[in-house]
């Protein structure tokens, strides 16, 4: 299926009577913010049958976003709807149990900004030049010619500012700032939004951060830094998967580190891996042969193997790529 332009996708959404909006498992700020901004977009189009459904609940950090209180988990998704709108991910296996609730009769539309060679869906727009999926959602309002409410702008701004690290990451470009400016013009309080996204840390996340910092190890002359967290350590910290959001950046920010790797033991046979890197190292490429994906500066994977095996496989790939850049 060839890629579609945004105008064609907006036309499909305008014609729909009912829509399911979903995103990837373990959603971050871009995923949650973009999904909720899309719900506000559908409201702006005059739609009333709108469901935002996720495999699990909205992470604590984003439960204050306008519309978050209406998000349902997989089991509460309606039996039928016209369109399944998938945001910030382009693979069916990454939306978790929500995929089981999408009927064959529904048209699937994907909006994403990650590198993906074979996007899922009947229609899709996958453009890695966008810094965040929230930018694409903001463009939807412009293409449709409908005004953006302050609630929608808050959600889209959170999507963009979190995926760019407060406009500090290398994915930030001129268009990112121009789109953000349009959101700020709606009157949103960017200081309060930024404080809620970056300055608030739960006590379990603090304990997890302390554990990770103590566990950091270095390799390749300090260019590589990595840490691992066992399921037992997670339990002792009282932490959830969502508490990992942003922690890897503390490792990558260590002077001299070019690539940071964070391993999390989900269970004895499953390990989650996150990579963050500086320009010159392609994180997505390092995880490609392991079934992972993402961006050059940030990528992740869920590996069906024990923690020790995952560490060995990933570090082998990372070190091999680091040597190529030397």
C-alpha cells in the first residue's frame, strides 16, 4: 500500500462516523499527547463517537492531560467502528492487545514519525523528518482548516516537548519550533506544562533512578555506558514500567558517552532495551537485527531472552557499530 498524503487522510477522518485512536504499548509523552490531541481533532471535525484505547492505563505523568480521564483499556473498546487511527507507531505488534479489538471491517490509518520500512495500515503517513508525532497531529488541524482548542494544543505541546527533550534533542528543527509557536499562540501555559513534564518525579521513580545511577558501567573508553535493572530491583523500588521514561537520558548525558543502553528485565524470558545516542551513532540500526526500531538518536526493543543474553547480544551490536565510527 503506497503512502498517503495528509489531505487524503484528513478526508477519510472527516467522512468517518466512529473512530478508535490508539498508540504503542508503554506510551510516552508523544504517544499519549498525540492520541489525545487526535481525539480533540476529531471533536473539532464534529465527531462524537471517539474512543481512545490503550493496552494499559495512561501513565501517571500524563493523567492530567485534557481527555486522559476518558481513555479506556483494551477490554472496553467498542466492538465496531469505522476507522482505527494508530499514532506514533507503524507496527501492529506494537499496539499490544488493542490489535485484538480492531475488526476486519475497520479501516486502519497510521500516522508516525519513526523509521519503518513496512508500515501497518490501509493508509499511512510515516515521515521521520518530523521530530514528534504531535507535529503531524498539529498539521491535521491546518489541513482540515479547523481551529485548535487550547486543550488540543496542550496535548500536542506535551507530545512535542517530551519527544524533543524540551527542544534540546537533535531531532529538533526549524519546523518543530514553528509548529510549537502555533500551539503557544493558543494561550497555553508552557511554563506549567514543562514543569509537569520535566520537574516532577514520583518517589518510586527517584528510587529507580538512584538504583540505575549506581549500576552504570562503562565500555569502549567511556564512549559506551549501560545499566541493567532486574525485576527484583523494580519490585523493591515500587516502580512501574512508566517510571523508566527519561531515565536513560541521565546516562547518555555523562561526559564522553556517545551511546547509552538501559536493560530492564520484564521476566525471566523477556528483556526491554532502550538506546540513546549522540550524532554519529545510529541507535535504530544497532537494534535493527534484533527486531528493534526507532530513530538514529533513540531506539528500543523487546527481546524474548533472559537479561544476560540480551545484554550480550545488544552490547555486541553496539560495540561493533561504535568501532565503525572511530
